C-alpha cells in the first residue's frame, strides 16, 4: 500500500517511523531496481513529438518549468534591488604566473543586503588575452582550496560543525589549504585556464534555517513550488557569471560551471537554467543531480528530502517513494543543457550516488543532441573505469570513492579545452 504524501510528510519528522519506510534503507542490488518508464525529452506533455532542432527551445522551456514546479522550485527572474561588485584584492600570485583577485558580490534589496566573495585566479598574460574559465562552488571556504595566506576567510555566517562550534570548523584559519587535493589550481592555470570559486555557504548556509542568513531572505518567502537552497546556490553561480561577463579577460563563451556532490546538483541546475555556460560539470552528483530518480538505487527521493528538507522545493516531497509519478527524471535535467556540453563523472565505489543511474541519465538525454546533429554519449554500454566516452555529453567513471581527484580534473580540463 502507498501512503499519501501528506501522511509521509507528517511522519518523516519522526525518525523511527521514517526509517521503517521502503526507500529509506538504500538498495544496492541491481536486480531489485524497479521497472520504470522514463518521460521522453523529445515528446511534449500533450503527446506531440519534437521533430527538428528548431523546435527544441519550446520543449526545453516546458521541461524547465516542470523541474521548477516539481523538483528545485522557481527562481525569481529579477532582483528587486541592486547588485554591486567590489574588487577587494588584485595581486600577483604563483610566483608571477598568475593574478589573484577577490570580488565581493553584494545584493541589496530595500534595507537588507547579502554578499558572497568570488575568488578569481587568472594566468598572467597580456591584457587582451581571454581565458577559458572554471566557475566552481566549494564547501568550506575559498581559503581551503590553496595554502596561500592571501586568500581571505569567509566572512558570512557559516553553519556550526557537529559539536555546534563554528570556531573549530574549516571555515576558520584552521581550514587553510585543507582541500588542496580536490583543487589542482596550478595545473588549471598551467593549462591556460582561469579558475573561479565561491563557498556555497556564503551564498546561503547549508542548513534548514539557512534561508534567513542567505540570499533567499532578500525575496518573498518561498511557497511550495519556489526555490530551495539548491536553487539559491545555482542563482549565486549565475550572479558570479554576471560579474565574469564584465571582466574583459574572461572568455564568456567558454565558461564551465563545476561542482561536486550536492554542489554537482547545484552546478547542473545552474547550467540547465543559465545558457551562458558552455560546459556543465557534475562530479558525483547522484540523487537530485545526474542520477535517475526512478531507479531508487542508493540515495532515494524520500531519503534526500528527509535528510535535507531545505534543498528542493516542497512539492518534491510528493514523490517520496512515488518516483514513477514524477513528470520528469534527471536525464531531462541533463537534456536542458543541449546543445551545449555536459560532463558527468562517477566513482566506482560511490554507490550512494548510483554511478549506473548517472550513466543511464546521460544515455537517455543524448537523443536531444542527436536531434541537433551532434553526438551525445554515443553508446549505451557503460564504459569500464578510466575510459571516458562521449561527444557533447561526456562521461567517465574512475576507481575509488566519492571525491574529486586529479584524474577527474584532467578530464574536465580536456572537456573545457574541447569547446571550440
Ligand atoms: C550526502 C547526500 C548526497 C550528496 C552528499 C554531498 O550526504 O546524501 O546527496 O549531496 O551528501 O554533498 O557530499
């Protein structure tokens, strides 16, 4: 028997009951994946088919509205206030091989304002040189990406650590350089690519009550179908893109948005909505990111809504243990990026994020590229580890666990350099 959404929502707050529900204990058995039928990205809701590339924008808008209404929530289309950019630092970096800048992006609406700090590192070159750019989100603060004492600590409110002590978490001086392994900035700069990053907690703290301290507090309180924090993080990325578009050294036509895990979800949602991104990179984004929800393998819709009630719109909760009723699935999120480029990456041991579900989403998104005369993933067999595949839709799976490694970055650099 299926329980109604209201019944589940009511009892999801009661841990013992929630844990007894199907969909709470993760399934890792391929044979137990339910039979499912995916909505076709190339068939309108009224049943008519998209026959030519010129008709794609119409279907794309329809899919986008479905994701807004049922999954991530609607994002406000304009800012009822002002945005300012303050360049707070511009210094020579990496022994003169690069320039490091810090830009404070401040949004003010009536008497309230919020800001987040963009770290921007560009190769040193003649002023007229334009750089391909990675625009990324990070978890713990820009200062965790590199050991340099020049990188400022986050100044915005940060969620406390498990013990409730902000001072001990990595957002403080203690975290400087803590995440260097995930961010090979020297290699990126050495490839002639600029690197930009924002700490996602700076845009909006990742906590159920983070909304009060983040950018969503500048807008009307969200209703059932309005943005959650994933929407807020994606929105912040677009505001950073607005800034990058004012920098003559950034090649606006060759900017990739990249994030890992929950930030991979935010990166996909940013790239799905904002067509200025030439390449969208999802590193191990899993449920609510690149993985098909209907497979209910590893993390499920129920589980993610239970653990992170602030990430999606409230309507998404009606699909807890009810994925077949979703009018979309995540292959259509990937399809929204067409005919631009997308790179999906999985890790072999990261079963929680459902590597096969991420690959299959790339496969089922690919007909949209075919419609445009382009190669999407180009095959339906999942490749072995360390054998990237695909054309405009690229996919790789590497050995190891949920993480971002140099191997992943080598693939992303190749994908960004492949943008003509
Ligand atoms: C997990 C969550 C995943 C993923 C991950 C992360 O706890 O269940 O969806 O987002 O966090 O962001 O590291």
